């Protein structure tokens, strides 16, 4: 179990329901283990003078037809009831796992046979199956445990099959197969660990069900036989004397109810605590709607910003994002300051891990819960986004900010029609009616140049190609009237021809509606096609903020120049290696004291290693963070770093 | 040096024909660049070669023999496009790479090998104990690359391996691909939609459109005198193409 899993279990225990359920289950289990010892004598003590007595101070739930104390008998029966329920669950889980994993292990043809058999078994009601098995295995506790266990197996098997199929389709499983890892080993090492959590949850809920089923079978006389007794058996005896002593029936019924409910609740709260991400494995940040993260409403901070010029859409000052880590917090974004004006297209480039995505996520308030976002200013259209989670803020984010992610496949819900998903956002944020929202969805699909939008709106995401999905995603952002589109690697997963279409579309939207664009990409070429201005990020900082047309010839920062040179072009010489940036990007857990780029920089001096250069305006007009900022020398190789005069 | 030959290969998913009678040759010790849009069947062809999907027709031959897609040592290794799904989130990257190392090494040797491979793809060997979730997208792809090389393959199939990488790494990976190819005499089927990238690594290029190969030949010829209209459209869409055009005017 890695840290993240442990963290999620803890989170479950922190909810009131999770805590209550866990405590109840614990009590029941303790009773089952230690219960019989102290009460055994009292539960079986025959008191002929006190037959079928009602509740009294001495016998809380009265006595049975031999004068035995019912309350103690119920407590004593905990062990057998819970034990049998767990045994039945174990049988069900084992059988279910065998059936569920069989298709994976047996290969396609035999596997299909097993899958078919499981489907048929599922079609029978569970109780019917249990009764059938109970008759087959004979009356008695063992028979009943087998019956209930096997009756639950098909459902569990199907769950296993479904979850397995989901994980097995991922590339890491294919990679293991290509590496020659056997099917059984893949199952044990890759598949089961990735589906364990939902299975455990399901088995817990199943144990609650088994408990009830057992009580039912014993009650019908098919389960535990006298002189043994479980709760169902006690209930059966109690019902017989219902008119003499109702408590004799109520006490075991209550026990069944409490224990069954406790197990169910525990399962449910674990499921909820783990969320869908445990089941589907989607990154949480793939949620397309920033407003989805609802929380307690707080007073709105609707005052427009004091001194921000009117046409500033996004104003960010000294933005920091940090995460807790074993060796103290890491800060992947370390003081980022920039603003975007109406209709302006700003690109963000930088290597992997430089904090581009986190900056975008912080702006749209999608950094995951563990992360901490701090800023001196974080204004969208003059509204402070830093604190609180008011309805006004959510509405603003929902309608004025559109987010486009890299992976168009995971941004849509695969089970809903595209049109409906687009309409949803409108109904949510603008209170449009169903019809009107759908009409707008169709209109927006047309706006993003999807042909035959009427028909397309009624299709599911998988019927769209990657490029169409990405356009639909942009269309979703356009359901409101966004002032800013944040696009994080929107074309990275697309082919060049489609990439060209999406980039053209973004440009068209921007120019026709004066929508500002924050385009994140690792590809300088992509950014330079679309943007007016480029922010170059390195190790969580902006190191240069320059107009696009200066990228190739007017860059002042050595990193910007290296990054531009590293893009292969149609005219790169083939006889020598591509220029690369030596060394590795900085690990956010280990940021050096001076300039973060010093270790890789050909111009680094002692000052660079000691002092971190601030992002300041250079005489040539744009902002740069470098002690030796200067235009590109004519012959890069000929320059000796030592001869450089330090710029201020 | 090994030659990988696709002979009239057809692959179907149900009624859909994803690859339609493709004949391609990855020359021994050479690089064949395969270009085409998504859905054109490039990845399907790759998956057929490594035995992940069965071909409905045709043959796939490695040095004249049918490719062995069973057993512990596989002569073909593949690097996938999506670094988010190609690594098991529950395994450390060290474990993932170790899994692909051919059997017969001691524990200590395996550890050294993992460190060497990580170094090779410019990752800190100290991060062998990290989980994929702790790495950024680019870092994950480098791990996936290390895993493929770990298998000591005769042919490597690289499916869009740089499309999710940032440029600085992309350059290093492309250089690395060329270097490995020369030193180990690897044959590589290099799938990419980026013509500038393909041009840099491949000596032969094949263009795929809707399951068929529409044009193939020496890279220099295909990219400078495209014979098919679709090849011309691809050339036109290369990012930066317009930029060059713009700064020229
Ligand atoms: N939820 C998280 N918990 C801990 N660290 C994180 C988290 N998300 C990101 N990081 C770390 O923050 C740094 C910056 O990540 P970010 O995703 O912003 O990079 P990026 O510039 O978008 O990279 P890429 O080009 O690969 O997408 C990385 O080192 C990453 O490992
Ligand atoms: S400050 Fe020094 S080390 Fe940093 S980029 Fe500038 S020259 Fe290089
Ligand atoms: Mg990113």
C-alpha cells in the first residue's frame, strides 16, 4: 500500500459516517471474538422457574421456553452469526475471483464461455440461488454457508471481470505482455493491485448482505440447527412466542439489523471516500467544470480590483503552489507574476515539470486538495479568486473561464451524449431550460466547426475522433461567454493536420470575440504560431516574458534560446545531433539557492549560483530573469562566459 | 541486425478494417518512419507486430521467420504513446523497469542495470523508488523508454514516443534513438505524426491513410518531392512552417 492509498483510508475514517460505521463494525467483531467466553454460562443456564418470562431487570429481553436469558443468547450468537457470514463472504469472494479472473487467464475462447456462464447465473435472483444450493448441500450451517457464498459469487465475478477489463486495456498491461511477463504474473502484479480497493469495498458490503441472508435461511429452518443457534435461529424461536414475549424476537432482529447495517455503511463510506478515481483511475484534474468542486458557500468577494486596468482579464501576482512531501513541502510553482489582457493570446512554454500545468490549474482553482495555492493577487475579471468558494465565484469561473485539457478522451463522460454534456454546463451556470440549452449546444458545436452538429450532438464521445472531441471540448468552454480560455497542451494528443485545425479554431475564436487565451505547450513552435506573447517557465518561475516575434532572434535568456533551438525543424541539419539542453530540469524538492538554471547554463557565473535573478524589465523592453541577459550573440560557440559584463 | 517485414497485413476489429493489406519493410539496422493521422492504422500495425492483436491476413516476419509473440524473451519491444497509461501506477519505476530485464541477472546486477537505464534516459537513478504518479508526463515517458531498452530487443517499435514529450527531451530522445540504433544495430519502426521528427530519425518513410500505405520511399525523396496529395497536406501542417513563412515576409 503506498502513501496515497493510506491517505485515502484515513480520509474515510475522518467522515462522521465512516467513523460511526467503522466503530460499529469493530464492536460487532470484538463481540464475536470475546463475546462467548464470559456469557456462555449465562446464555445456556436453564431456569425452569422462569420460563417464557417477559423483560425484567434480571433478564432484559426475557427468557425462552427453557428459561434461558435471551439477551445473553443474542450476544453469544454474535460469533456464529458473524463467523458464518464472513465464511460465506470468503467463499463468495474466492469463487468470484476464480470466475472473474478466468477469462483473463484462459484466453479468449474459454474466457467467453466463463463470462457467459456468469451472465446466466446472474440472471437468477440471489435468494433463489441460495435456496437451490441450500437444498443441494443439505440443511445445516455448512450447507448454508456454501449456499450463500456461491450465490453471491456470480455478481462478484462480474464486478471482477468489469474492473479487470478496464485495467487490462491500459498500456502498462500491454507493455508487461510485450516484455514477456506471464498472464498469471500480470494478474497478480498489475491487475489485482489496481482493482483491489473497489473489490474490498464490495466484499464488505457483501458481508452485510450475507449476514442478512444467513438470518433468513436460519429463520426458514434451512440454516443453523438446534442446539446451535445464530440470530436467525433465535428469531425463529422468538417469532413462535411473539405474543407471549415480543422482546424474544425483537432482540435478535435488532442484532441482525445493526451488524448488517454497520457492514453496509462501512462499505459505502469507503467507496465514497475513495471516490470514482479509485474505480476509474482518471486523474482528478480532468474534470472539465471548475464549478464541480462545490463547497460551503462563503460571503462573496465581488469588489472589483482597485488598480487593475479595465482590460485586464487575468491578473496574477506572486503565485505559489506547494504540496506537502515527506521531507518538507515542495513548491513546484514559486512566485509567478503575469497578466493577460482582453483578447490577448499568451503562451506558456517550458520543460516537463516546470509548473505550467499547475499554474493553469491554480488559475482555474483545480489544484487538488493536498496542494496549497498562495498569491498576492489572483484576479479574474476583477474578482478575487484566492479565498472562499462562493456561488458568485463559481459562476464566474463556470461562465467566464473555459478549460481545455490535453486528453479529450478523458474530459468527457463516455456514457452521455455530447450535446447533453454541453447543455449541462449551460443549465448549470445560466439556468437555461433543457431545450434552449441543447439548442445552444448544437450552435456551439457548429461554432467549433463540427459538421452536421444536429446529428453529432446526439452522439457519444467515442463516436467522435480525437480532434472532434477536442473541438467539442472547446465548444463546451464556449457555452458560456468566456473571457479567458486556458488550454493545457490542447493539441499534444492530436495529429499535425488536426492540430492545425484546432490551433486555427482557437485563433479564430480569439480574434472574433476578443477572448483571451492562455495556451500551455512544451512546443515552442505551436505556441509561436498562435500567441502574441510567450512566458517561458523554468523550475516554477517565469524566466522570460517576451513578444513572440522576438523568440527566434530577440530572446535574452539562455534557456529561451536553448529551448527554441531544440525544436527539430524541416531544415535541421541531419548530420549532427539535435541541440539539446544538457543536464536535467530541477527537481522541485531540491531547488538550488541561486539561479535554478545555473547547472545547465553555458553563461553561469558565481553570482548566478549565489543569487536568484529577479524577473525584471530589460532595457530592450521585455521582462527577463537572468544576470547575463542579452541578445543572442552572432556565434553562440564563440562566446566565453567569463567575458560577459554583468547586467543589472 | 534484423529485418522486420509486413507482408500484405490486414487487421480487423469486428467489421472495421483498421489495416488493409499493408506491405512494409523495416530494413535491418535501419529506421522506417511511419506517418499518418490517428485512426489511419499505424498503432494497429504496431500492435499486430508485437502480438497484441492477431492479423486477419498476411504475415509478419522477423528475419524471414514469423515473429515469436510468446515466451519470456521477446525480440520486439514497444514504447507507447501515452505515458500516463503505459506505467502501472502501483509499481515503482524501478520495479517496472526490472520486470523487463531479461532473466539471469543477480539482484545487484539488476539494480545496477536499472540505474544505468535511468541514467541513459536522463533520469536521476535515485528516483527508482518513485511511483509514476510522482513524475511529470515527460519523466514518465523516459521511464517507458528505459523499460523498452531493458528488454534488449532486436527491433523496437516506437509509437508516437515523442508526441507527449517536451522539446528538450524530445531532442535528447531522438539523438538517443539514433545513437542506440547505430550502436546496437537496432531496427526501428518509428511512428510519428510529426514530419520534422520523422525526417530526423528515419531513412525511409511510409505514409498511411485510412489503413493503407499511400506512399513510401527514401525519406529525402518523400519529404522533398511528395508524390501524394495527402503527404503534401501533412508537410503543410508542420508547426513552425507558417512561422518560418511569416518571418520570411
Ligand atoms: N498533486 C501533486 N502532488 C505533488 N507534486 C505535484 C503534484 N502535481 C504536480 N506536482 C509536481 O509539480 C511539478 C510541476 O508539475 P506540472 O504538472 O505543473 O508541470 P508541467 O510544466 O505542466 O509539466 P508537463 O510538461 O510534463 O505537463 C512537477 O515536478 C510535479 O512532479
Ligand atoms: S542567471 Fe546566470 S545561470 Fe541563470 S540563466 Fe542567467 S546566466 Fe544562466
Ligand atoms: Mg503539464
